C-alpha cells in the first residue's frame, strides 16, 4: 500500500488503513499507528477528527504522553491554538517534577513525570496519546494532572480498545478517537482487515 496515496473520498478514519501490522513478535504492540503520520493529509485528517469534539470546549492546554503522544499532542495543540505540555517518562526533566507510577499495556511497571510549574487549579487540560489498550498509561496521566489541581477536559487518541480500562475512560471522561463504529470489533480483536494489503517485509 502506498503510504502517500490519498483517496478521493476521505471518510472519517480512511487513514487507518495506513497503519502497519506488528512484524516483530509479541513483545511489541500489535500494530504501528505511526505509519499514517507519514502522509500529510492523513495526519491532518486524523488531527481534525480528534480535535473536532473539543472545538467548542474551553481547553487551556494540550498535554501529550511520552512518546507517541508528543506527535499527535503537538499537532492537536496547533490545531486548537493552544500550548503543549509534555508528560515524560521519569528521569528526563531537569526541573522540579511530580511523578506517577503505572503499568503500561505490556504490564511493565513504569513512572511518568510532569513539571510542576504549569499545571494549576482551574487549568483545563486535553490529554492526548496514540492508543489506549489497557488504559493504564492514560489513567496515570489523568491522576498526575488532577493531583496538581488541573482539570482533565477530555482524552483524545487514535483508538480506544474496549478493555476494562478503555471502558472506564469512556465512561468517566469526554473522549474522541478515530475509529468508525464498524471497525471497533476489529480494533478489539487486534487485527484489521486492511492488514492484508500490507506486503510482508523479506
């Protein structure tokens, strides 16, 4: 599949077919969404789809989660005309920071951190990441933002899987994602029909 090809009829989520399947084994995520970012129109349409539900909301700041959330988060901040805050993996900030422990999608124990001189009571933050599988990473980011008194106005990701954690986020926070309803079962089943269009690397 040509990563630079753009269909004439760009329905919501058309760019999802650009995502590539895992070819490296079970220690990696089951697909690579970042391939769609290589297409400028796909990236623009993805960001527009994610930002749309929040255009009429009061958003003071967009925060992206290390690392792939930086790409979409910065693009979302630009789309909404807001600033961008990086939520980092622990140990990377050279200023005073607040930490939060969590388990990621693979079950590994990790810690994230954020600088403490930006998030204040009353600040309304839109959280952005690439994907929600178990929900552990996003839930930790929510806890981190709220622990500093800021308000999470919503969550925006390419996809939210209908796991226990994914459902919790959908039930408790406004959210946007790029998955048409008819593709949700494929997302939850961790296999997209569009994978058949990807040539295997030799």
